């Protein structure tokens, strides 16, 4: 299978070098990609600029009708899209189906939002109307962990606010995003949503393009910092959702059965490859052994293998580079005294498989605790006092999310208020809502997504002062 960019409503073969898309479950080549050239990136942005002249004036009702048709098409093709996701990303088919369904639901939620017009009246009778106007061309760069869902998060707020979009999906997982762009282009004018394929050089050409008014990026902190730096000369609007090293704090009064299930599900969601997954677990010393035993039983029950197999519950790491990184973090933790609790598990010989791994007897000062692992390994750390654990968990460059696990909801909320993170969950973790703003503190991001607040970051404010004649 050879896949192409979608520029100005047409499938276009790339003019730069080609690369392969690899199935992480068996390392087979599933597609060849022709990368877009710098000239083709320029063509996509120019097409978006031209399309914007009409798209910015489309009615709200028309946008709602378009979104409804797109969501319906996504649901009608859910199974085939999910199969693409499993092939290219590795997650189980059930998780991929969830990703597609959640994407359709997210589109429907966005469609329901009304972009407000604020009316102010001054004592002298002057009326001021404050509008939220579209920006123009939005550049979207999306990652490989949730390739379909995060593309929905980027593209549809931009379209809802009547911007035009050019997306660059990860070179590791372009197939499901291409399918999304194809569905979108059935229902919108040419140029409103284009997609350019390639590696980092294509993303750089897109995000630095002078006609781009806004960049929305989900990925590494280092790349996000580069995008922010290059935005200065043109004063582009930038929203960056970057790395996280989310801490979960389990208090001694937690319900251990429900906590263990929730902690495992959130720490190992998508084989741990989720920006807001629980990545460091701090457990009160009085329940440390009991909770780790429950987590161990859940981990040992997982069936590791190709996500296309209905019996499998745990798929591979998405790519070789990330696989090597996670393996190195595990080895380093063991070399520094960490104890692997999980027993060795039979895994396929080919593919980037790492069984869910729990590591005890670790603390701050090692890479597995201090850095984001983004893979299927969870360090479990003891603590004895609330003030102590808050100081330890906050002492990080990251601030994406965190959680508190307790039956005392009042105390849990007091602790949440002291956590330095953009989102804090109580008795859950990583379950996002389209209605709630989501963004990182510190080096975990800039700006926020979701809800009306996130939606309006795709607009300019314009105040119109009206004085009677």
C-alpha cells in the first residue's frame, strides 16, 4: 500500500523521499509513504489561505450539519478505521474501536458548543459587542500514541471556529489520520482541511510557515520548545500539549480493590503510551505491600501480543526507539536497586513487546521516577506523610496531571489543591472530558484544549463599539 498527502482536496504523491510504516506487533511493512516536499507544504498552506476567504463566512448551522455527517461516516467505518489503528499503532482492537467511537462523540460535543457574542453597555448608551473571530490557517502536528483521537482534538476545534487546517501526522502512524482527512474532505470545500505526510522537516516547514496563524502541537517538550521559539518572529498563537510525569498519591484510607483496578488501567492505558497516564505511584507505607500485591495480580493476568488477536489485552510499544528507551529505563532502575515485581511473561519473538512491569524499592533520583517513561512500566514509591509526598511529587519539571486516591473526598480535594498540575483526578486518572479545559503547567505545555475555553483559543477577540448617530 502506497499512501499520499491530501492537498486542496486531492490525493497527491509526495515529491520528497519515501519511508515505511511498520506494524509494531510483527515489524512488517504495512505501507510506503511519499513525504511531502517543502513546496507541497507551501501549496497546502496557500490552499488553506484561499479557502479561508469563504469558509470563515460559513453559517454555524452549516458547520453543525457537516460535523454530523462526518461523525456518522466515522461510526459507519469504525471497524475498518480501528483495524488501521491497531496495525499502525499496536493497541488492541477493542481499544482502537474505543478511540474511533470517542472521536465521533468528541466531534458531536464540539458541534453542540455555541461561540458566544458578549454584549456590553456603557452608561452613555454606547454598546460594545465582543466577537470571537477565526484566525486563518491552523497548523496541526499530531503524535503516534492516539493518532485518530488527537487528530480529532486538533482539527475539529479549528473547523468549528471557521479556521482552515493543515495537519502533519506522525510518520509512525499516518494511516488512520489519512482516513479521517478523507472523510472530512467528503463534506467540506477543497483546501479547508489538508494533510501533509513526512518526518520532522515537514512538520518544521509547516509550523514555521509565515501564513500559519496558529500552531497546535502534541508531542515532546523539546519539539514544543522549538515550535514556540520559531513562533516569535510572526507572533503565531501556539498551544502545546507536551510531556508529563503524572504522580498518583494513594492514601492509607483508599479502597484498595477499586484503586488497584483504576491505577493499573490508567498507568498502563495504551501500554503506558498516554501523555496523561499515571507514571509515578506514591503509596502510603501502611498499605504499600497490600496494594502492590493487588496490582501484581492484575499485571500477571494480562495477555501480551498482537492487538488484532481478540484474546490479547496488552499490545506492543509503538516503535523501536521508544522500545529501546523503556528497556533502558528498566535496566537502569534495576541497576540502582529497583526490584521488578512482575514475573517474566512469554511474549512474541518479533515485535516491540514489553510486558506490564511493576518496579518497587525505587525513589527520586533515578530516571524511571524523574523522567517520563511513556511505556509499560510503573515505579511504586513509598511515603509516610502528606506534606512529604506533596513536596516530592511537585519537585519535577512536569505538571500535566496527577491524582489522589482516598475515600475521604474532602481531604483528597485539599491535597489536589496543592498539586502543581493542570488536571488532578480523585479516585481516577487520565479520564478526560471534552467539557473540561486540559493543559499542562511548567514544561508540560502552554495553553489548553477542550471545553469552551479551549475552543476560543482558536479565535481572535474583536470588540465592536457602536455609538448612535
